[in-house]
């Protein structure tokens, strides 16, 4: 867990890391063969939800944290039908962008 220079901000980092861990835990429970599952025709597939999560975090950190928005192409796992692990790897990589560096 990265440590903040100012202890008053440590709860923010700890909470964010906890939220990322929860997301990854849920994603890990999804078998690859269910990524294109939708319980109803009007509901997004699991793959669409994973993609939305990755793209939403991109926008959040650009607006909230002042980070540059990386290109969409670099955020999504490669291939036509990426695996769950591909999405997890991209989420973890992106989460690292939101963790503190020396300036906190």
C-alpha cells in the first residue's frame, strides 16, 4: 500500500485500494465463457460492463485527479474476446495511475 506524505490523506488511498480489490474479486468470479452472457436482451453483457468500468475510470481520473486520459486503445485488453484476466490486468494497471506518487 503506498503511503501518503500527509497521514490525513492515507484513508483516501486505503479506501481506493480496497475498492479496486473488491472489483477484481468480483471479476475473478466470472468464468471466461460467461463474459458475453446477458440475463435479458435489454441488459448489457458482462463484457460490456467490464469495458464500461475501464473507460469510466479513465474519465474519472482525468477529471478528478488531473491525469491525462490515456488512449482508449491502451485501456482495453487486446483481442476480439479478451479473457477475464485480461480485463483484470488492465484494471490493475489503470488503478496504479490513480495511486499517489510523492506529491501527497
